[in-house]
């Protein structure tokens, strides 16, 4: 199934009515995911369980009852793990993937670059791809899985969370 994400609204291919939407506050990590009818369905957030390492973080999609639906665990790029290679002097070690489970199946969400993400299944076959649309803006989301639009928006949020791990914070 192919989707287009524009201005926080996810459209199924050929439809002009949003299948789901995403909203957030500028100063919060929490994202709110709404269904086609505009009802809040999920919240997505970054949970810090310590300081310093990306291994002490997790990305969590929760139901309205607060029950975790998907939990993703970000990880360092190969040859960037500070426990093996030490901490770089002038930057943070690059984070480029997150491991997650959807409907009992294991997946790895990989940031190829800031405009292209792919979620591979256990056999390393692409299950979801998220591709920036270029100068026109927005994103194309393609999936071979039977996922709800709301879950696809959560995957998108997790993609952007991985990217934010690599941003240098200036105080």
C-alpha cells in the first residue's frame, strides 16, 4: 500500500481525505496520532532511562490507556559504538537504526540518510519505506504489510526520532 504524508496528514494513494493525522507541540517529544475520524488513538514519546547513551532510550507508542503498543530500541551505527570505539571528541556517535516488534514480528528500522528510511523484517526484506518527496515536501510511505495508517505514522515518528539522535544540541 502506498501513502503520502503532507503537513501531518497521511493520505492513502488516490484519496483526498486523511487516513490518519499526526500532531505535536513544538517543545515536547510527545506526538499524538489520530484516526480518520479525528479521534486520538495513540501517543508516541521518547523515554530516557538514563543519560548519555542512546541505549538508555526507547521510543514508545502507547494506547490511550497507557499500554505500550510498540517499543523501539535505538542503536549506534556500525563502527560508532562508544563502548567499543570510544566517544568521538567533537560529535556524538551516529545512531542509524532501531529494533522494534510489530504484531509479534521483529523489525529493524534503518536510517539510510535523513531522507530515506527502511524497515526490514527478520529476513532483511524491506517491509516499509519512508522517502522524502524532495522540494515539494512531504513523504512517501510504502508498505507490504497490513498495518493501520496510525501504526504507519508511528513508524514515521520513530524514523524522525532516530534522526534527532544525531542532532547537535547547542545551548
